[in-house]
């Protein structure tokens, strides 16, 4: 009887390598989509409604991760003018970020300071104020 000088594992190695490579090969291209991914003929695809300028600007302030978000507008509905802006900055110096939105009619403020503990009552005499904190 003849004994093989090669261990049996070395003989099987090329066979395992070929099997491994054969498993990795598939048809070219992405192929058909699975049934679950194909859109249904009975349901229309959901379309994302475009954001309004206010929603986009509010999202910008929220990305700043401020604790408080306040929205200021004039009581008469007119756009915020330079005097209004100066008044806001003077009486709410704790605000970190201001964004004018809705064609200048509203200003969104982002801060980590609770304006209720500051001059919010004074600001309410001149502006309509909405609290968007945590909304």
C-alpha cells in the first residue's frame, strides 16, 4: 500500500475554494426586485408634501437643539421691521439664533434660556408670541 505524503486537508482545500467562489457568482445585474419591494398597482406612491418656509426655518432652529423655541410676530400682522428686530434683540439678549420667516412676518428664536424668566411679559405687549418648545 502506498501512503500519500500530503495531508487530506490540503487535498480538500482547492475543492472548498472552488465551491466558495461558485457560491459568490450569480447572474449579472441587479435582477428582478423581490415581490415585497414592488409598488402595488392599487396604492399610489406616497409623495412628500413640500415644506413651507416656516416649517423649513423651524426645522433649522430645531437642528440647533435649543431647549426653547419661540416664534414672534407683530400684533398687526405686518412684517417685522428694523425697530422690531432691535427691540427683540435688546429685550431677549439670551436668544442664540434668530431666523426671519414667512416673508418677514415672523421671527423664530432658539435659546437655552427660558424667556418666561426674562422679559417675555414685556415682549408680549408688542408681539404675538408662540412657544414651539418641544412641539
